């Protein structure tokens, strides 16, 4: 639970920090009609706050409802599955917190959608949010329906979901930049989805 939770906060927090910078700079510049700036250390501090809040929540959850290990024997001799089991309430609390985090991301993407394309990656980040939500919800539903019937299948589905989310996120963020480096032309996901 710890690695997945903190990993999600770091990945998503970096995206939200980047989008928050655009939102803050352009909204303040319009409001005060002056140059506004947020430095990279401030963004790292913002992500650090997200991680600290997440760690505090995980410490509280782990203290109040400790994670237990369950041993499940198999048909094979000398083979067994050992997996962690957490209280359903603690999982729901974490999912609600992550859901609020995702809603904050949706708000930022919505507010930055009209900023100049050259500075803005809100379309890409919107697709990343959609990808995270879709894959996450599908895997949660499938795992809930499966229960504890097959630990190997549970592990496999979780790893496929994590690899899918990370791969799509990196492709949406890196491929347009690599295209620009190679050709010198900007490539926008918005042009791919809504040709002009």
C-alpha cells in the first residue's frame, strides 16, 4: 500500500505542480497585470507537501488498522502465496483522498485549457487523468469481484495496470518533446484529436 500510494502521489503531484504553475502564473498575471513567477524549488516543495500528507495518512492508517499478512496454500507442494490484507475502511479513505487529488487535477486542467499551446499541456494531462481513472476503476472493480480467489491473477492485474498507466503517461509527455527535438515543429495532442 505504501509504495503504490506514495508512487501515485509523486507521479500525479509532479503533473499537478506543473499545471498549478501555469494556472497560478496566468491567473495572477491577468489579475495584477504584472510578471508572476514560481520557481522549480517551490514546485518541489509543493510535491513534498503532498508526499508528507500522504505519509502521515499512511502512518495513521497503518497504526490504527495494521496491515496483516495472509498465507494461502496452493495445490503445489512447498508453495504458498503470502499477501497483505488491509482493512476496507483504510482502503476507502485512501481512495477518497486520491479521488480528491484527481478532482483537483481536473479543476486545474479545466482552468488552464485556454492557455497558449506552447506553454500548456492540459490536453495531455487531461488524457493522463482519464487514463489513470479508467484503468484504476477497472482494476478496482475486477479485483473486488475476484476477491482472494487467485493471488497470482491479482498481482498480474495490478502490475499490468501500473505498467499501462506509467507507459501512457510517459508517452503522452515525452513523445511530443522528442518529435519537437527531431523535427523542430511542435506536436500537440490537441491537433491529433481536433484537427483544424
